[in-house]
């Protein structure tokens, strides 16, 4: 069962507000680094926050149109909406992955 997702393009301000948080940027950068666009579970991300806060972060990303979230009942799958992001904001995913690589070097 899929969660509700934005029908059209998400508002640009909503996307940027979603990405203003470093944990949400990390999630998107990790998903973007996987060019195979594999589905991941919510708990596969090493976020140093509570489960409730993780749920909030994934909801914000979903509502911004950045991820597709699939509810399997006892777990959720997350997949990047790469085509939509690349169409709407070309180069954004490359910037986020470059930021992530640079942060790992410091």
C-alpha cells in the first residue's frame, strides 16, 4: 500500500525546506548515490534520532515529492523519485552527493 504522494510537482519552497535539515539531506544523498534506485527500509539509514523523528523526516521528504514511500504494514520501503527530481531540479542530486562526499573527507 502506498502512502499519499504529491500529485504534481511539489512547491519549490517545500522541497528546499525539506532539504534544509541535514538528516533529510543525508537520506536523499544516500538514495541518490545508489544509481540502481534500490528500495530501502526506513531503518536502513543510520540517523542519530528517535524512531518518531525518523518518521517525521520521511513524511517531510514524501510530502515534498522527493521520495516514494511504500507501506508494507510492519515496515516501510523508501525509493528516490529520481526522474521527477531530475526533471524539476536538474543537478540537485549531484550537488547533494558531492556535499556528502566532501563531508566524509573532513
